[in-house]
DNA sequence: AGGGGAATAT
DNA sequence: GATATTCCCC
């Protein structure tokens, strides 16, 4: 059915060659129960960089085979046939053979679904690209994190700092950050923002984070003389309200809710031209209990 | 291109 | 389960 004898001839190795028909996708969508065999996890080859999906017809197979001639990556083959002979024949020039249907989960580990026209480009890009070693997992030691935080602050806090700017700053000021890449910064910035949001949220509810962070810490994180910026408060409000049942259930000893002022009338401790909370529909469907809790949290700061 | 964040992997 | 990586949409 598929002749793979040309793949890998002349000492060339091809990365993922995935032969996958439309019918197989439909089958997998219906019931994700298919078994895959001979799946070979290749940790040295990041998935998605040179993944191929062939259509079922013989012509597109030939197109891809031609474009693969100069490729230099190991190859995987999938097909419907599970006869030993077919598998062995496909394994001549490939490193693995997947029998369809393949569970979506497994499939996604191996390939990116792309249109056929995209695939040739991927192959051509990889042709000139001798495989590189995979970068080791980044470790954000306290020291490195500290430098990161300093950079963020120097750039005006998490609201203004962007991964690219942070990266440039780190690389210009310090040795040892040269092989850091933007995506690692992005990822760490995401976690950093989340952690601050968590602190802000707890603070708004009148609690301290488990590390003892209090409002002063939050302020210093922001390098601000006032409370966390409204945009962040609004973000926290949004997620807090969305998860309210869960959050409230954890507040066994929540502050007594006796203030009937309600959230809308809270005077915020901001100095100037920041937008006010409430007074509009933006807070219209927030729960009264939560608003009162937050009201008290803020009031205690005044 | 690159920021942001969800999904995934380790 | 925390943390790092990858994917994907805007």
C-alpha cells in the first residue's frame, strides 16, 4: 500500500511522516477508543516543528515523498493496515508505525494538524536545519527570579513590562541571561502576574497570602504609593465573581457582613483620575456578600 | 511579530 | 501539585 523504501535511502532520515486519512479523524472524533501501537516517543525531537500529515490519496503521498528527499529527520508512519508485512515494510525507512485509528490524545503528541500546503514549507525549513539539542528545562532560581522582578519593576511593573523588554533588560545588564528566550520570560511573567493577582484577591477579601504578603508588600511589588491598579482589581473581581461559590465556600471565617453600604459606594483610596468601581452596570451582577467583604477589606485600609 | 493566557508536559 | 513549556488566538 505505502512504499516507504525511498524514505531514508541515501542515508537521509525524515522526522515525522504521518499518513492519516480523513476517515480516521472522523472515526476518532466519534469514539476516542482506538488503539495505537508502536508509538515511539522521541524526547529529543520537539513535536510540531517538522510534522507531516499526508492525505490518503496516492498523489499527495508522492508529492510529500518527493519533498522529503532531502530531509534529515526520523520518520513515523501511520496507516490503517495492521498486517505484520505492511508494518515491516513501512518500518524500512521509518522509526515507528502507528495503526489507525489513533486516540486524539496520542495523535496530538505527535503531530500538528495543518493543511497540506503548509506541510511542504515545514519540510523545506527543516531541510537546512540540522537537528539541535533540546534546551534544558529552565530553572527559575530565587536569584534569577529576583533579577526578573527587578527588571519588571524597572520597566514599570507588571502592567507595562512585556517579555521582550524584560529580556532585553536582563541581557543588557547581566551575564548569564544570553541564552534566555522570550518564551521563557513570557511564561514566567504569566506565573508572576498570577501570583500577584492571587495576593491582591486575598488582600481584597481581608486575608494574607500564605507567605504573609500583606497590602504593603503588594504596594511595594507595584512600586506604588497606592493600592493595586484598577485594571488588576477589575481582573481579580472578574475571576473572583466567576468563581465565587468556590471562593466563598473557603471563607469559613469571612468578615462579618453587616455593612449595607454595598460595593458601589466604596470610596477607593486612589488619588486621582482612576476610574471608579461601580456606579455602572459593570458591577451590577456581583454578589452582595462578596461586595461587602471587599468593601470591608478596603475600608480597613483607609 | 509578539503579547497573553490556556492547555499540556515534566 | 508546582512549575516550566508549548500551543494558539488576537
